[in-house]
C-alpha cells in the first residue's frame, strides 16, 4: 500500500507547468491531494499492522482502490500534457488539427477536472475514517507478532531429525579439524536457506553432539532474530539480564570468552550492516584457538558479511527422506499402514511439500491429529492442500518472515511474481523491465537509472532466498532464476484481489483486479469486461505451454477488448500468430511495456505505435516475417529487442535520437537504405547488455569514415558485442564448405575487401570493459591492436575469417580471457595448434582454446543433414 501511495505522491510532486495548464485550478487541487495522501500515508504502517480487524481491512481495500484510480488519472493528465507538447512541436496536419481542436481539448480537460474532484472527495472520506478507526502515525515498521514470539533453543533429539546426516558431518568435521582451527582464532560458519528448511535444527544437532560438547570450553546459543542488538546478544551470552551499562557488558563478555575455546550459535540473523557485525566480532576475537561461531540466516548477504568460509546452502530433503519424516509424524506408531491407496495419497502429499521439513511435519501432524480416513485424505490432497488456509499458518508464518522483513517497495516486486505459474523460469532482465513499467522502482538519490535500482531489488530478493536456481550468461551475470513452490504460494497469499493468475476457464474477474495473467483462453463476458476496465497489466503466458510442450495452436483472445483498457501499462501477447496490430493500439496512452514476441506472421507494426509516448519496452523477438519498424520511433523507448527477426531489412528512422535506449539486441545495416547508417549508434551511449551488428560488409564503400568515427568506444555499459559482416546465419553446410574451398583455392589473390574490412574493424573498437566479443565474416589479414586492450574480456570468438593470418601480440595482455574459439579460419588453424603452432605462445595462457574447421553451435540448426554423418577433415594449404 505504501508503494502505491508513494507513486501517487511522486506524480503529484513531479507535475510541471504543462500539466497545470490542462485543468483549470489544477495547482490548488494537486496541493490539496498531496496533503490528504501524505496524512493517510502516515498511518499506513499502523493500519497494516491491524489488518486482521475487518473494518480496517475494508478501509485499506477502499484506500488501495482510490489510490490506484488517482495514479491512473494523474498519469492520464501527464500523458495528455505530453501529447499536446509533441503535437505543438510539430507542424500538424490539418486532419490532426481538427481532431485535437481547442474545443475537444476543453471538453477533455473538463472531464479530467471532474474526475480529479471525485477522487479528492473519496480521499477525504477515507482520511476522515482513519480518525474513527483510531489509526495513528507510525513511521517505523515494527516486527509482526510472530517474530516477537519466536524463540529458538539449543536442544533437539537427534532421533527426531531425518536427512541432515551429511550436512551435520560436514560442519562437525570442520569444527573438530585441528588444522583448520589453527588458522583462525575464531571461525564463522554460515548455514543459509529459506524458512522451514531446518537451519536451526541442523545447528541444534551440531551444538548438542557429544564430540562438539567435549571440544569446546564455552558453549552459547543466542536467538538473534530481527534486530542485531549488541547489548541483548551480550546479555544472553553472559547470562546477565541486570541491564548493566554497555561498558560493563563488553568487559564481562571479553572476560567470558578470553583465551577460552568457545562455540557460539547466532540463530536467525538478519543484520546486513557490516560495521555492526565488525563491532561485535571485535569483542569475541580474543577467544581461544579453534573457537567458532555458527550463523543461521536466510540471507546470502548476511553470510557474505559474517562467514570466514564458504557458506553451507541448505537444500530440501530428497523424496525418500521426506517420506520417512512424513511417516513418523502422520502414521500411528510411526509405522506405515497396509492401505496402499492411503500410502499413494500420502506420497502425493509429500511431493507437494517439496522437501521442506517444516511443511512435511506440519501437514503430517495435522493428518495424524484429525485421524482422517481414506476419503478425507483424498479430499485433503486434492482440495485442501492446494489452498492457503489456517492449517498452513505454521509454515507460512515462518516463510512469511522473509516477506514481512522486506521494505514496502520490495514487497510489491515480490508479490508481482504471483502472476506467473509455479516452476516458471524468470528472465532477470525481463522481470526488472516489468517492475520499471509498473512504477515499482523508487527514485534513486545517486541518479542511477531505474534498471540499476531494479537489479539491486532483484539481488535483495535473491539474497533473502526468495529466488533460487539461478543460471549465468557468458559474462557471468545472472540470466534466469526460479521460485520455490512454497515461496510462490507465499506470493499468492500476500497479493489479495488485485492480482489474478488464470489457469483454467474463468469468466469473472474481480472489480479490484489490476494485474492479470493467463495461460489459457480468455473470453470476457459483458460483466467481466466492465470489471476489467481498470486492468494495468495483461500477460498472456501461452508460450509456457504451447511452445515448450507442443500443445498445438495457442488459444484466441479478445484482442479488441484488451485494446480498450485505457489504463494498461503492460501488455504481453506472445505466440498468438498475430498478423496485424489494430490502429486502436494508440488509445493505450499509459502503455509502457509491449511484448509481441514469437508472432511469426507479423509483417509490420502500425505507425500508431509511435504515438505511445510512455512506451519504454518493445519486444519483437521471433517475429520472423517482420520487415520494418515504424519511422520516428518513440523517444521514450529504453529497450528494443529484435532477436531472430530474419526478414527485418533495416533500422527505423529516428533511432539515433533514442538517447535513453539501453537495450538494442540487433542493429541491421543495409546498403540500399539511406534511412539509417552506422552513425545512428554514435549517440546511444546508454546501451548495455548485448549488441549484435550485422551486414558490416555494407559499410565497405565508407570504410574510411567508419575508421575514424569510434562509434562504440564510449559505450561503457556494453558487455557483449557481436560484429558480423553478413547476417551471421548459414543455410547449408555444403555452402560453407564450398565457400571455404574457394577461398583456399584463391588464397594467394589479394582480397579487395581486406583493407576495407580492416578499417571498419579498427573504427568499431569497443570500450575496454567489454566481456564477450564475436567477430564473424571479417576479411582482413590481421586483427586490430585494440583487442589487446580489452582488459575485462572473458570470451572471444573468431569465425569465418578466411583471410586472417595472425593474431596480435596484445593477446598476451588478455589476462581475464577464459575462452577463445576460432572457427572456420583456415589460415589460423595450423598456426594456433596447441603446443607447436606459431601463434600458440600468444594464447597459451587462456584456459580454454577451441580451434575447429566448423562452428559446433551450428549443429543445432543442421543436425538432420546427411553431411554431418561424415567426418569433416581440416583442409590443408601450402606455404
């Protein structure tokens, strides 16, 4: 709620003179609304802490609804001001002049003014009710009741624990290893994992082991929980609750541990303040040799700050151990019954617990305590277990700690993940782009862009173990992640009615639903349509079923209806076989994110797309028939994705003016087109991530100009660059081999393109921070010296460079380079031969060097061709 209120306030604060000119007396209305929203915002912490009260819960729902409406209206006013400004800057055609006549503007302004008054009236009523409900100003978040009550202790019966034998042995072997203990005075070991995995239980097992008890003179257990309060921790360690002065406490603590080998468990640590940890650590560093601190935490950041050794990341139990644990708590006498159907249902329930010991124990205990029969087990397995109800309170009260501990802006980002199905693979960049489009990113005080702040948000959620199973790209950056099923359940638990994920046929959508996703056919009835006109987000997830599971053609959608939802900010319509986009898309004035990927028959976009003045992200990857993009593309654009758009001829006019552009996956050159040349890239210095430039051969007539332009040198955020002289695509292996033989046959003939290509490549020097570089189809005899200055380069691929004879001496300077691939570069093959090639000494330091007559990546495109069944021998050549 706080995030929505903050979004409204931010919009009100940022209103400029253009907006004030839209509505008569708007400045006064804005000031009044600011005061009202600020007053309401001050009591939100108190209200949300009392949300179990039905009256307050209803008050919060009403407030949320009016804040969303206010935010939509304020954005509408800003969009109208922007549109008038853009139209005023152009010499408008007569037709447009009539449409946006003064009379029409007055009518529209009157309508907006009336809506402003109505929203203020609703806000005033809500502000008045906060007094009736006795809500008070509370600017600091306080721990929820469960956190206050939660205390852990050191004892646990080893017989009650299943499946942590290996982790226990690992920790004990370290604690008892005399060689290890001789290195550090006090070692710090961290156990990391999300709530319910058994971090505390594992620490208890180790703490109570006989060998451990005998090995340490002092043994202390402290449940830290929310606040890393040095006074409280010291008091618990000493056993002193007399409220002594801090000076006396620290002296007593040092006396207790000084010179003694101690074991301290700090359970449930959340503190990410390194300075605070270092202050505490200094008090216990006088402990005897071999002393150790075991920390349990959900946060990887905590582990990074505190641990002196690699942390132990706790995983869920495997199915066998899960079943063993379940049997102990669910069946009478800890013995499995003879009823095979009951056992099958039990195993199905265990699978749904995903190896989380807390979930297994809670569900098993519930089934045992209620003495349920077979039909009850079946009902529980198929119906009750799928719900988030009171029976799961113990699980979610603990899992929810991770959520409750988040600041409000991260709660919104986490809740957004409920729009996606379980086991969904999140693309990190896409998720951040969606957060930005939804307005979830708070303004940065250090002028960082929203995407950088979004990256920080993502890493915070990952650190809290709310994301898992990350994959990395070639540059070592996080590419994708997943969410544990129970964490996904938590996301669905906290979102309420404003989010809806539709899996089956569903006719009705709640009036207060603002974010909607679906992986099935949606047919909006008249009733549904009227309740959906406030949607901010519609995400069609058909690709997760229809692309990956080959279920046939995707379902149909009522496209015209979607384009009538004026508040839409995010619209994702992938894998729908769309052929055209209606002109009415121009009505989506608030649209910030449009994904039309994998619509393989889409030939073009209507020029109306350029009237979407708020559009930040446009995704068209996989639109194989797309031939062109509209001219004068939106200057607001920050991300333009064009992967696998094979028919796209050239880049649109006006691309060079998109100075906010961060993502441009492909830049296509065309010698026949005079609209856009390579110079369009010059001003795009905010580009980041990956950039592929194709058809560089079309620049040969202007090679000298390119050589001196240094077009890429200032793009310090680019990490992955591909320079391709053709399209970088091969249709047939036979064509490749034939071309190679032709090049070999005429190798003594000076290629007329050699010098031109060398000039072009010289002028395409990237910033030294580039991490991956591909050079494909280059006809020069040598590579430029600037390659030796790429100090951050991790991966270099050189392919189809038939004339290349040598590599620069500067390769010896590429100390970060981990991977060098040389494919189909016949003159280099022998010279780069391992151990004895003439160029080998320049590349011998690189950990992975691959030299081949063909690119193995092409196998995925040509695996069915018979030529692959025959060995491809390297072609020899004479000196």
